[in-house]
């Protein structure tokens, strides 16, 4: 720590803020990398630990279930006990769990470690947006910071494919987890030195443990139902049972929160139209978008027979486009035209990219078709996600920033899981139908992928209509103006 503290002490307050942004973005990159980097290593994990095909899915699902389930609770705990404390605790948990994953001798040990890894990821991810909005209250600087966050969130996917393929091929699958250890240690040291300490609202009035249990169990049950739908069917007793249980628990949670004095989720947060409406639009966008990366990867690997490294490289136009936009271009566009026009144009670009993906065939060259599709989707993400995040968090009081961050993240995780499950199911069923009609394997696979891409495009197109209905220019502009005024934390604490 002494090595870090010397240069840190010489940083100006402005320099420290941007350095802390680097730290939280590095933590976000670890989380996003983990999803795709593990997917690449699944065949090697299956051979070494003797996973069945059914159990192998739990290497991914175990992480997704705990990650999505604990986001809301972790975000509110950040408001109560301090976001820096929750962030660093999440880093430690994630890093230790990564070590346990890498040395896991059995499939049970690996799945258990993945559950723990998801909890750590939820703790750190839940407060990242809250740290950003409290560090950057001025609207233009916040837009730049949000752009950096969006870039890292998007870039991690294709970087994970590249890194996963390289590590698995040159070393072993264990290293897709071990790579987190030096990054986690460095991020913890930098975060402890650079991120501003905050006391939180405090626990003087106690913690709503029953509400915490209800909301976490509700989200866990709902996400479990979604991720199991592909294997068991949407009308299976297992999926309907856990989905219904999640809905009942959520209703009980909301009823409890309305009646107690110190709820874990004050329902006043749901009266923030910018947060709720932007989360709904974001959910629709993510539902359509998540199919692209997953099914696009399957197309490149199963139809075009790309290696993991080639597939990762194929998505670089997507990543590089978002990187260029994150250098302040999107922020300037929002400042010039307002968030809604930029958001709508970005979503329209994503629709065009998905429609172009829906035309690929067995012999389609990477350039120009796949290249242009990835470019258009990158252009869409880069121009849509930042305005949505800005609108969602603009009117959230600093005292509730962790909770607002948690709600935003939960909307993305559930929508992403739902979109992937639905579109994968539709693609699989359509492929099976084509095979039953004696179509070739390749043409049947393409038929399934095309259907999913077209439905994803239609979903995002519907999201554009929803954005104009819910995020009117006047509302969006007023929300952005609210972001310019730093919140009075003492007053918020009294209100809380």
C-alpha cells in the first residue's frame, strides 16, 4: 500500500476523481470479461472435470443467478454502510472465488465457487454507477464518465473471447480464472487508495432483513426460472413454479416495504420517472441486443467455423466503434441534440445491424456484411446506452444512488437473461422444425439464427416507440439539468 500512496497523495482532487473512474471501470471489466472468457473454456472444463452436458450449463448459470439476485441488496447496503466498503468487499470475494474456481477439483466445487463469484461481482457492480454519479455531479463530466463505463461494459465481451481462446489454447482452462487474481489485487489496492471514503446513511434504525431476504429470493427464483426455460420449456412445471414463486415473493416484498419504517428499498425510488422509464427502455434494448453476441458467436463458430480467437477478432468493429464514441463524441451529441434523439438514432442503428446479421449465409464474407453489421450495432450501443444511463441516474438522490444503480443493473440482467432464453428457444425450435422438414443442417441453423436476429430487431424497434412514449424531450432535459445540481446529502439522509 505504501507504494501506491505516494503518487496518490500528490494527485489533485480532479485527478483523483478520474483515477477512481479508472479503478471502477477496471472492476467492471473483470465482471464482463468473466462471462465470455468462461464460455470459451467450457469444452475443456467439461473434459477435465467430467461434467454432463446438463450440469455444464451451471458453470454459467450459477454465476448469473447470484449476480442478478444480489444486485439490489448490495446496492442498498452500499447506501447504508458505505459504497467503498461494499465495492472493496465485493472485489475480495470475487478474487478469492476466482482462485477457488481455478483450483476446483470437482464439478461441485467449481459450481459452488461460481455461486460465490456471482455474489462478489454483484457487490462491486451494484455500486459502480453510484460511485460514478457522486464523483461526477456535473452533467458533461458525468456523460464522459458514463461513456467510459459503457465502453468497458461492451468491450469486455469481445476481449473475453480473445483472452479465453488464448489462455485455454496456450495454458489451460484454469487460467481463465487465475487471470483475475493479479487484476483483483491491483484493483483492490488502487480502489482503497483512490476511491473517496463515504460513511453511508448508517444502520442506526436497523436493517430490513426480511425485505432483503424476500427481494433476493424473488430475484433468484425468477432468474432461475428464466435460465432453465431453455432446457425444460416455458410451460414446464419447474419454470412456471419458480417463476410464480418469484412473483409471489416480489409482491410480498413490495407490500412489506410499503408498511415498515426503514425499508431496504424505500418505494419513493419507484416514483422517479427517469429511473423507472429509462430502465424499462434499457430492458427492451438489452432483450433484443443480447441475442446478437451469443447467436452471432454461434454463427461464426458453427457455420463459418471460426476459432475463438477469430470470433473475438470479428467483433472488434463493434468494440472499436464504442471505444471511439466513448471519447466524448456521444456526450457532445447528447449536449447538442438532447438524449432522446441520440438514443433513438442509436437504437435504429442497432436495428439495422441486426437486420443485416439476418441476411448472412454459409458463405457470406466477413467484409462487408458481418463487418458492417458489427459496426452498426457498435454504433447503436455507443449512442444508446450512455443517454439511458444518464437519464436513469440523473434524478436519483445521492443518498439512494446505490439503490438506483442496483435497479438499473437488475433491469439489464433480467432482461438480458430473458431475451437470451426466449430468442435461443425460438432459434432452436425453428432449427428443429427445419430439420424435421428435411432441410440441411447448415441451412436449418441459419434459419434459426435469422429468426432470432429479426425478432431482436423488432424488439428494439418497439423500444424506440417506447422511448418516445416514456422519455419525452421535456422530461429528459429536466432530468439532465437535475444532474448539474449536487444533492444535499444531509437533507437526503433526513428524508431517508
